[in-house]
């Protein structure tokens, strides 16, 4: 009888201790920060047609699901063309190490541009938008949906893509 009581009390205190420890565990606060981003005015309509045909009409499941609505574009000037990487993200991700140049909206998506902007693609306006981002993203990216392009005057050429996207909550 004493053994059953001891086991019962031991189990109760063990359970109570776990619950107490869990309730006192610190949860990191996700802080929302805003960044003023200038608007890009896209002049090259063939660039937007290329986005339609290569991204929005692609077979990628994350594009078909239409859950994430933000693309980060990393642009790098090469010899005679621009190398562009479009990465689909759940929200605006601010990269301090790459020059943030602006944003544009197209088909209910927001495109955030980092790096060099081709002079014949568009202009940076004086109009800015306050875009929220989190300082500590609540997800881990294991693989990304990315589209790789080469861009020259009036021509956007798809050079590669990666369509596997899995987000895991921390």
C-alpha cells in the first residue's frame, strides 16, 4: 500500500514539475520591424511576360498553392547581361549585406529587388512603402523554390529552377 502511494506521489510530482518547467520556459518574441522600400516602376513589359510564362505558368507546387506571395530577387551584373535569382518566401526577408534597391507588385505578389537594376528594366521612384519583416523568422528553410534567369534588354531567359519548398516551424 505504501509502495502504491509512493509511486502515485512520485508520478504526481514528476508530472507537476514538468508542467511547471514548461510554463516557465522562455519563448523568443518575434519582433516585427518595418523597412521603407522605394517602388520600382517596371518599363519592360517583356520582363513581366517572362515572369508570367516562366514562374506563374510553371509546374512548381508552391506556385500552384499560392500561399506565399513574396519573391526576393538577387541581381548581379555580368558581362553583357544580368544574373537574377527569384526566391519565393513566406514574407519579406531583409538582407543587410546586399543592397536593397526597391520593390514592385505584380499579380498579387510583391517582388523585392536586391543588387543591380538594369537601366532599361525600370526606374526607382520617390514613392516608398513601409514593408514589415520579422527579425527572427519563425521557419527554417530546408529547400527553396527558386528561378534562375539571365536578363538582357527585352529578354528574360530561364536558366534553371528548383521547385522543392518545405517550411518547418521551429
